[in-house]
C-alpha cells in the first residue's frame, strides 16, 4: 500500500483564525486565574486591643474566626496572630 503525503499549506485566513483563537485562550486564562489574597495586617497597624470598645468585640465581627470554645483565642481574616473574642480593632465590621 502506498502512503499518500499530506501537504500542509495553510492560507492566511487559517493562520489568522488560529492566532485569534490563541489570543482569546490566553486572555481567558488570565481572567480565570484566582484573585490574589492580601496579606494580613499587624495588630499595631489596626490598633488592636484585647478589650471591647463601646460594646463592639471581635466575637461579633464578620472577620473573626472563633477558636475551639467561645472564650478561646481565635483568628482574623484581616489581622495577623491570635485574636481574643473580646478584642477590638479598626477592621471591626458587625455581623448582620
């Protein structure tokens, strides 16, 4: 059996269509990448204190991640380090 040779002679339209597809794919990949996470801020920069302010405490904040018990130290999505549920800082945002 004789093998036929295949000549690949692309037209300008074929090349431009492929280049357009490549550009769209690269742009789409950039748009679908996960957003960058911001670094946590120091306690000093957020004026963190270990006691509530005017009834506002970390335990009632949307950024607070509670510890193993209600009185245990927790974490914060904004401030670095361990956070007291009775603490307060400038990032305080009350839960709805």
